[in-house]
C-alpha cells in the first residue's frame, strides 16, 4: 500500500498591494466572469493576507499564493513565488512633501513656545 498523495492546494495569482506587516503581504486577486442574465463581463477583486516568511515580495509584484492551514485569524494563504517584479519596487520611494519641507527648511516649533497662540 502506498502513502496517499497530499491534496492539491488552491493557487491564485495576484498583485501585492501592501507589505506593512511583518511576514505578511496583502495580495489583490482579480477575477473576470460573465453575468448570468445579461452576458456582460464583470471584474471583481478580493484581497487576501498571505504569509511571506522571508520578506521577498514588494508592493506591485505579481505573486502566486497557495492555500494553507490557518496561520492567524485572517491569514490562511502563503506566498509560493514571485512571478514578476514591479518597476516601482526598483525605484526609490519618493515623498514630495518631505522633499518640499527640507528645501524650505520649515521645522515645526514645539507647543508652548513663542508664536504659538
């Protein structure tokens, strides 16, 4: 008698939209389907939280996620691999307000000092 094969797990392809949690990424999966009555093609999206053990995925990357046992209250998917890297991930993050504040040398005075009424 041979050992039973592990059940195949559901895999989805999606876009990483957030990486602000430790070892967790937010993946947005988009699906297209035809309306049953009217025949129009509709797009729906759903966001999944996926476990990323070594933080390899960046915002904008296309990744493959796979279902797994529940890892937390809302996390039951894991990142299998990164399919394609984003052009935004390679570029340095640009914050126009921080750059403008540095250029004019504006520093906010702490509360309680002169000029604060």
